[in-house]
């Protein structure tokens, strides 16, 4: 039986949360992040939740495409208008990743891990990714759009060597409605904590969940290639890498891979 996303169920189960009354459901859309961004620019209040069965132009980090066929996965974006400094926006990416990890574990037993800066992994393969976009006006954050693509009950065959799904990893078919509700509720609770200034427990958990820390890595960025050991993740999202020369370097953007040999 096809597990269709049901806006009326989402609205009911998200009652008394920030996200219950502004649900935008689309059988097919170009990009949930694009739609949420347009809502933000049109003045929509925070709490808008954009959900799609299928994306035709799903996007990942650094302009990459995100394959988004309509066969049982999650594609959604939320609009927030947080009272945060731009340096704290990364905390929102972080709490969405943690909420997704906890919801997946609760419903399937699978504990995803985080790959800096925005990917979720099941075992050695990519399970999902987060795209964060935001606008700063006069030095203050105006809006933030957080998008999550998560392989739930299907993994595209052409990505089988690189990606996986909850179903592939566990043999369990998870209700997408239930999973989406659990993720959004968990993120909403953490969001209120973040707004109250309670950042530290989330940074600690995010570092603990990031599987590249303490490992030899290669960072590919527009500035070149860095070899070293992933040391920690800063509150603003920067990755601290200890280079082979013993220098601590801040990396704010790039693609990281584990270095299997020296």
C-alpha cells in the first residue's frame, strides 16, 4: 500500500505546534525550498511547512541537484523567522539533523550519523541531506528556510552504491506521515530551546553524532585541498581541522571525505 502524505493528518498531529496551520502540500513541485523561500519573500509568517511527494528540481548544497522521485521518500521545507544572529543560523541546521536522527531511530531502530556539514548517513551510505538558506537584513536574520530530503522507503537504483534508505538498512517500512510529524515536533521543541539561548547541549550532541571527528580527512574546497584530522565543529558550523603540520584550520565550506591512507 502506498504511504501517501496526508495534509489533514499532518495538521491534526502537529496541532499545538508552530507548524500546524500553514501546511502547503504538493504532489509534485520543482523545489520545496524554492516555494518556502518565495513564501518568505512574500511575508509569510514563520511556521510554514512545505511538503511534496516529488521534486523535479530538488537542490542540495553548493548548487547540486538532489534526486527526488516520488516513490516513498520525504521532501519538505520549513520557514522560520528566528531572533538569532547570522552566526547562530547553523544551530538550526543542527537541530533539524538531530530531530531527524532521533525520529528515524525511534521508528526503525536505525541510528543515522552526521557527516559535516549537512548530510545524514545510514552506515556508509548517504541517507539524507539538509539545505539551509537564509536572508539577513541590516545585520539581523530576516528568515531561514530549512529543507530536508530523506530516503525513507526507496533509494534510486542509480545511487545504490552511494545512497541508502531506511527500508534498505532495516527492512522496516516506516510511515512517512509519522516520521515527518516526529521530525517536525522534535525540531520545534529544540527550536524553542535555541531561541531561549540553550545552545550548548545541541552543539555537544551534534559533535558526538558527527562520524568524521577524530578521523583523517581530505577537505576539497574552492581554496584547494586540506589534509588533516577533523577536530571539532564550532558553534557557527565551521569545521576545525588539525593539519598534518599541526596547525588548526577553520573550514567553513567544502566537501569532506575520509582519508583511508596517508
